[in-house]
C-alpha cells in the first residue's frame, strides 16, 4: 500500500467518525413532524391572501413617487445628522468600550 493510499484511508476514517459528518448523514428523527403551512385550512388561505396583496403593493411602492420622496428625505436627514455636533457627540457616547486585554491577567493567575 502506498503512502498516498494510507493517507487517504486515515483521512477517510477521521472524516467518517467526525461529529459533523455523522450529523449531516444521520437519518431524520421519526418523531419530528414537518407541516407545510400553505397546505393547511387555516393558515394557507391567509398566506395566499398576503402574497396576492403584498407582492403588488411592494412593486407599486418601489415605483411610487412617495418612495422617492421618503428616500430623499431620509438621505437628507442622514446627512444633516452626520454633520451635527450633537449627533456625533451622542454617537461617541454610545460606542461600546474596547474589550480589555485579559492575556496579561491570565498569565498572572498561573
């Protein structure tokens, strides 16, 4: 047996005994039940109605003048906020502190 074949077998054994491989190739749990809500009598019609209403509404919103105005106002508000000293001060106030370097403490505990 060549070195490459031995290496291939060793890697194959390691792969097949790994938890990730076993989890990915495991049989599904027979006690788990999956329900397609689109096929139910109570939720299915609601989902269908939402799809029929929301999809055209999203398309119309994306093409609307109101969307353009709202986007322009949002961009203008963001630029205004970025140029404000108060907003910059508040942003610095809410930035979380840098994590402490615990490597020295860990060495001292030994």
